[in-house]
């Protein structure tokens, strides 16, 4: 009957374990399936054209945020979604949110295996700093991009073309015009290898506009003029999609380079300038200033005038007056201060958002681990309780020490209490046992319990029985024939335990404390023995305490 009950308990326990393990497996399988399913959806979503109507942009941003919140994605896909959202916020004019989401994107992409898009975000940040004439910050971003992946190894053609264009722009600012020309021509070669029909024409246009600047600086005015003339009626001036990007990368540089070309040609011609050329230069500068004021590029306008005045000082009184009125020395000082301050704000915003996202992810992982730990703990507790109950109900011996169990002890104590003969109880506790478990682990702790069980079992006989009382506590009940030997037996057990050598630490000495009590009948001998055990602990441990003589 008992065997049948044990089998039923065991089967029930195993079934519960199987159900919990299966539930955990199904949870992770579903999570994995969701992430893989979302991957293709994210790829399709971030590669489709956006509607640039303000209400549609707001709806798209809300959709991405809601999608991220309610589903699961790989780090790569989260990075792409945050990058997409950042472009939307840029179009909406929410600059701080734009850079915060770039920080989010950068955090997740850096955790992923996708290096191309990590590079792309660093390039965007470099582009921003260049647009604000923070050259050192721009160079730092490009250096970080190159530390992620060598530009020649970038597999995505759009990102690779962008990377070499940014190198070229930096070389233009550094005066390395031949190198900049090579990089821009190479960027166009990369674009020619692509056939998505999405970005290619725009990238060629942007590259060629910067080539015109290179040719102006190299004094090759006909080549620069041809490029600018080829694009004077370009649809990129009217495009509504990616308006802010095209302003930054194509429209403003186009008008800027027209100014440089006209002023450079006038400066080159010197006193031979004809009135028509001067009038063209005046009109070009005025057109440039107007579009900069309309689009919020006053800083670019001021910087351009400063650079033209420095490189190509004009003899024309109107042009000189226009430039002088706009270029007071204080403007230059304030301009540099604003650049440094604004770059610092943006870097702080990006770094803060990365740090915040990192903390959010750590918290999410901690919560997930906590949930898993609770599930595992519940599982283990259930198994231990179920198996422990079955063992206690169906076995007389402790599995670890092979001594009698606490249940058997209780029965023997009750039996001794009904007798008219004197008997004794020895209570034993391992000193500082928790430290042993904490220091050497529970496996070594079990070895200590087993060894003490073995030492105690050597003292047992028909009139002296030993028990695993619980945890690191043991007990002996001595009948009338051995009660007089209680102190001797206790001292022998204490000494043998103290002298034991341990393979996990040969220098370790493990001691025990023992309490002895004697009595007849229903006298509370167990309590006295337990009190004496605690007295042994208080007396410094590793001692036998028998209390007052009865």
C-alpha cells in the first residue's frame, strides 16, 4: 500500500515538473518565433517610403512606439525601428526627440551583429556636426564609425556610398581636395552598383554638388559650373519627401557652391571683371541668403560669407559692404561658442538616451530573470516538498546519512518516556555549518553531514540509537544500559569530528557542539538536552555540555 502511494506521489510530481518545463519551453519557443516573425516585418516596414504629410508622420511615430512596446524584437530590429522613428521626428522638427531616438537606435545596433547600420547612425551624427561646423565632433563621430567597421568592408551599398561621401566632405574642410575628389568619384561608383531605384539619383546629385565644391577650390571653374548648371532645374529642389535631408545635403550646398563659384571667378578675373559678372555674383549671394533665412540656415549663411571674405576678398563695393555688414567680429566669437554648446547638448542627449535605454534593458532582464527564478523556485520547492513527503512517509532512514529520521526519533522518544528506566539524549549541532555551505558549497556541506553521520553511527548499538534530527542537527537516545556512558560517547564523537581531515580543505577543522540530558519517564529530557546544546554554543562551541548533575 505504501509503495503504491509512493509511486502515485512520484508520478504526480513528475507530471507537474513536465508541465512546468513544457510551459517554459513553449514560452521561449513562442518568444523566438515572434522575434523571427517580426524580423521580416521590420525589414519591409523600414524600407518602404514614408508619407510625409504631418498627420501621417505623427501616426507613423505612434505606430512604431506602440509596436515596440507590445512586441518582441531582436536588437538589430529594435535599432532599425528607432532609427526610422528618429527620421520621422526630424521631419516633424522635433530635434531633441530625433537625437534621443538616434541614441536608442545606436544602443540596440551596438548590441547586435549589424555593423552597417551602426556606422550609418554615426555618419548621421557626423553630418549633423558638420552642418553646425563642429569639425572636431564630426571627426570624432567618423572615427567611431570606422572603429565599428572599415568603410571598405561595408556591405550595404547605400551606407558605403554615404561613408565615403562623409570622408570626402571632411577632406574638403581639411583642404585635401584631390583626395576628396577620389572619394566622391568612388562614392558614385558604389551608387552605380546599386539598383534599388530609391536613393541612387539623390546620392549622385549630392556627390556631384560636393564635387563642384572640389573643382571650385582647385580652380577648375568650367567643370564646377557644368555640374551646377546640370542640376539647376533638378526636381530635388521641389521634393517634399526627405525635405530636411535634401535641404541639408543638396539644396543648401548647391546655393552655397554657386556663391563660391561666382565670387571665386570674380576674384580670379581681378580688375577685368565685367559688370554682368558682378551682378550675377550679387544676385547669387542674395538668393543664397534668402533661402538660408527661409529655411533656418542663418549659421550656414554667416559661415559662408566669412569663408568667402577670407578666400576671395572682393573689390566690388556692394559685395564688400554686404559682407562687412554681416561679419562683425563678435559674430565669429558667438558662432564658435554656439557650435561648441550645441554639439555638447546633442552629444549629451544621445549619450543620456543610450544610458537610459541600457538601464531599461537591465531592468527588463532583471525582471525576466526574477520571474524565471520564481518559477524555478516554485518548481524546486514543489519537487522537494513532494519528494520529501514521500520519503518521510515511506522510509525510516535519512537518505544522506543513513541514520534514523526525525519521525523515528519522535517514536523512540515517546517510547522512552513511557518507560520507568533512566535514559539519556545527546543533541549534536555542527558549528558554523552555514559558513561551510557558503564557502565550499552544498556538495561539501553534504560531505560533512555524511561524515558526522558515519562517526555517530559507529557509536550505535541495540541500546543506543542515532538520528538525523534535522539540518545540521543530530541526536542519540541512550537506553538504561548505556546511559552512564553518555558523556564518554559524546566526547568521543566531538574529538573524532574535530580530528577529521577534509579533502576540499586539508587545513580546515570542523567542530561540533553537544548537549546531554538524562531523565526518567515524562521528564522533558529533550528540552534539557537542547538547552545544554545552546549552552555549549554560548560557551564557545566545540564542547560537551551536560548541565547540572541530576
